[in-house]
């Protein structure tokens, strides 16, 4: 018995030591960086937070843990480019209590700062940007309009998660309501907001929603103010529109070369002489993952005459490699490296998955947005003619 008590005491001391070391590490790390975040959120209390940053061009992604103390957030973050920042309470996020209604989102440039004031409730955080850059003020204006819908998302998100094991069928129905709200209500509302603010530098981002017809995008691109068009989001939008023109049916597939997951240089010119499929996807994309079983079936069926190339976009290397391994995807894989050549912009990709079928001469036969049966019907038709 004495020995058992001694073991428990030793274990307790080790665990306490680890907790103290972890706390000190998070605390010290949260004070390191070149950009400062100050926030006073009534009702937030003392909580462990996760801070994510993603540069506008999506080439620089970072995250760190931090704390709020008595409603106050006072931390620093290292940035090399202007980035979107998202701060969320860790426990509520893990427990699926909220979706994004309780996330504090804004933009931050290197060597700059932001000051935020707000109030936290069980369901959301409502806040104002007191000091910050133009993108932060513009996003804050949009978020205030969207907050009631974000709260509805969180309710559905939480209910679906609670019922996942107890009542999977009901959970799936609620999840469908959640997806419907996200994609068919919130996304179009963001776009309508963007159309009213053609002088905002943030506007081009919400013209790139997957539901917006290409003709509408082109129309509003031409209506943007010079500032909005010349800012980073405007430049990305112009690149996407150019990609639509380049990657049209009948055109030669735009050229690119990048390294594969096997660290081999792949050049699209290697595909000539064989039919091929370019699959733009992401490990974060549910429809992309759900489509893999049928893709694997067709790859096994036709791989002597047809090559698949997976191009993962907006992804992290570890997540990308894990998805390839877990789903046993045996075709060519590239992680889109925007610092070399942004293949997603080159091909005008705004929705995932998007697939292109390319003929032996390197010309685009057809483009398919979403997981669609007619993609496989066309593959069968082409292969049967070989």
C-alpha cells in the first residue's frame, strides 16, 4: 500500500510539474512576436485560447496557444505578411459547443497592433475593432450582419455533435441543415454585402464564393474601385478570372511543374500521350474525401490508359500526407505551393473538388465542379473508345 501511495504521489508531482511547465511555455510564447493583439471581452474570463494566422496569399500559416486573464487578451504573434487572425476558446471548440460565432476574427500586418472591445455570451462574442487596419474594420462590419446566422450555425453544429452517437440519423439531418445554412444562406449574404461595397479591399474575397456565376464575377470585377482591384484580394480575383479563360474546354491545360509527395519533380508535359485527370482537392474538404472510394475504383480500372494527378490546395503538409496514406491514394500527388506557382489560380479554382479531364494532346476535354456522377460517365465513355 505504501508503495502504491508513493507511486501516486510521484505521478502527481510529475503531472503537476508538466502542467506548470506547459503553462509557463504558453505564457512566454504568447508574448513573443512582432504584432500585438489587445482585447477586452466582458464575460470571457480566464481561458486557454488558440490563435491561428493565415496570410492573405495562404503561403504563411501559424498557430499558438495563449490565455485570456479576467476578460483580457494581451498577446503577440509573429507575422511576415498581412494575415487573417482567428482567436477561439480551446475547450468550447473541442467540445463542439460553437462553430464560428465565438471566434474573434480580424486582420493584422507585421509590426502592427489591434485593439478590440466586446462581450461574450454562451453562444457568441460580439465585438468592435477599436484600432486596426482597413480590412479589420471592413470584416467587422460584415461580421455584425452575419452574427445572428453564425449563432444559428453554432446551435446546429452543437446539436448535431451531441446526437452523433446516440441518434446518428437525426444528427445527419441536423448536419444537413447546418450545411444548408452555411452554403445557401450565409455565403450568398456575404456576396450581397460585397456587391454593396465595391470600394472595400475585402470585397473581392466574397466575390470568389463558389455559388457566384462567372459572368457575375466578371461584371463586379470591372466595377471594383482601383484600390480594391489593386489590393491582394483583387489581384487574386483577377488571377482566378484569367484562369477561367486559360482553362476552358478545348484549350491546352495551363503548364505547371512542382514536386510530388515522393519528392519527384512532376511536369504536366509528362502526361502527353495519355488521358489524365487533374483533381483539385484538400484534406479539409468533406466531399473530396467522400469521393475517394469511387476515384480509387476508376483508377484501378483504367490506370494503364488514364493518369490521375491530385493537387491539394490550401492544405498543410502533414494533413495532406496523412490523407494520402489513410485513403491509400496511389496516383500522383502535389501540394500546391503558391510561392512557386499557384496552380489553383492558374486553373481558376473556386470550389472543391474540381476535376479536369485532359486528352492525349494535353487539351481540356471537360471540367467538373463538385463530386458528380457525370464525371465518371465521361471517363467510361472515353475509355471505351480507346
